[in-house]
């Protein structure tokens, strides 16, 4: 244009001296306008000509940036990450790999940082691959793939580290007595991104309140629920479930049994059925329902001491070789910090040859039902009997009336002495 055919870059270098590609852009986008700059260099130009120059410059830059390509990587903490730098038209220039802190890891395939977790596994004119093992959260960030040619070209491969949650922890605010409200908190102390926590009981989700707290590069998540509890809830199982993208559809589960304290114990003596005779062995078991359980169980006999042969072990009381001297009322007693309860059993020992009718206890409801059925049956029989009697009496009267009518006809025929063409009728009186 000015001195003969030259390249676009050469045109600028002829006027201003050798410049880099980035310098060319700086010249075009410097303090003066694009049109004014080009007019100062080459004289007045059309806007169409200026647009061509800008498009050509951008294409050159885009081609240069395509000389290096990097791929983003996502990996779970403790896993292995592959960082790939793809090269195009590699001419043997220097290749440098840097970590997010701009520390050089490898210089043309040679280790520069003493971190054995980084390994160069491939260095070719088209691909540079490094492997990072035992990945930590601190390794997260952008890894620079730099190619030094006439100008420095680089691309960034972003490493994202996922931190899956461990099994959730369950905390109880305070011990609750039946009739109170229990507050439970499920905690996933460390995850990235934040884990999702849910409460379940009998496969039904329990709504809760979720909160988060940042811990440097990880997050602590908690979910709190409040439950109104009764005695029957003691020992019931509630489940806290944690889900997270790094778990790949799996779940971390913690089961927690509810611990509900009871206001007072419930005591029941389990005893043998039937008649106890001299020489038999008696075994009584004191069944206590309480939370917390009594530390000790007390056995005693009303108005007397326990027989010398008595053996006690925990809730069990055993008396071998019974005699009539062992008769009496035996008491089992248990207590905790919320109350005291007791149950009694009366022992009656009979002689070996005594004939004793075992007592059978029949519920009053059964007796009443049987009596009602008997009364109903008697009433039904009476009704059927009366109905049959009335029906039979009515039939007799009907036949008697029919007989009287026939007797009257016979008497009338006798008095008249008449005969009919149909013949004589004989009547038996």
C-alpha cells in the first residue's frame, strides 16, 4: 500500500518497529481512537477498511490461543486427577505447568516442585498429561498450561474437588421425660458442596430446620427437629440421612434410638400357675418397665422376713423345698429418680396329700355373655311354644265348626224325607 506488498504485521513493524501480537492490539486500542490511529499511520481510510483490520487482528489472536488447550477436571477428595494440556503446531518451545499458587510444577517435562503426588505421565508434541494422586481440598483451583513462543500462550485447567460427608452425627440437646419435647440435631461437619440432611421415622420424613457454617473451603451442615414424646416412644428409631453428589446416588445413614425417661416404674411379679405344695420350688421374677431402670430390686415379705433358704439374683427370687412356714405375701419393689412402684404375690403352700381345687378366674364379661345367651334361648323357646299352641287350637275350632254344619244338613234331610235324583246320601252320626 505504501512501499509495495507487505504483510499486515510487517506494515506496522515498518512504521513503528518490531512489535508483538499483543503490542499490535495495544496500539490499536491505546489512548487514541482506532480510526485516528490508522489515519495517522496510513492516511484517511474508510470504516470498512478499519473493520477488516480489526477482524484480521482478532483472528490472529484466536489462532494463537488455540495453540494450547486445557480441560477442566472434577474429582473427589482422596481420588486421582488427570490434568491435560493439548498442544497444536508445537515447534519445540518451552512448556511450563503451574499450580493455582503459580508455582512451577514441570518445566519441559522436568520436575520443578518437590511434591511426589504430581507425576508427569506423558509429554508429546500434542499432549502434556500430569496426574495428581490423593487430591486435597487445598489442590483446588486453576492449573496453568503455558507455551513460550514469540509470545506467551497459556490456558487454565480448573480443578474442582468434591468432599463427601462422613456418617452424620446425632446430638440430643437434653434428656427428656415422657410428655416433654425432645430436640435432636443431625450434623455433617464437613462437605463440599454442602450435603443434604433429612430425618426419617418409619419411612416418613420429619421436617426440620437446616443451617450451614463455612469451615474454610468446606461447609458444616445441620438439621434440627423437635419431637413430642411419650413412654411408648422410648427405644423408637429415628434415622438421619445424608446425600451428596460425590456419593453417586448412595446415602450415609445414622440410626438413633430415642431415650425417653419415664415418670415412675411399672412393676409386675411373674409367678407360676397352679397350686404350690410342700417340697416344691418357687421361682418369682420381678418384671420392671422403667427408664432409667432401677439400680437395685428389693424383695421382702410382709410382716416377716424372707425364709433363710431364699436366693435372690437380680430380679429373680427362688425358694427351694417349700414348707407351710413360707406362706405369706412377697413384695417386689423398684424405684428410680422419678418414682417408686411395687407388686405383691401371696404364697399358699399345701400339704402333699391335700385335695385342692385350683382357682380359676373367669372374667365377668364372659359370665354375663353366657347368661344373656341362656335368657335369650329361653325366651325364644317360650315364643315358639306359645305360637304352636295357638295355631293348633285354631285348627281344632275350625274342624268343630265344619262338623256342626254337616249335622244340620243331615237333620234337615231326615225331617223332609226328600230324595234327590243324585241318590241317597248316607251320613254317619
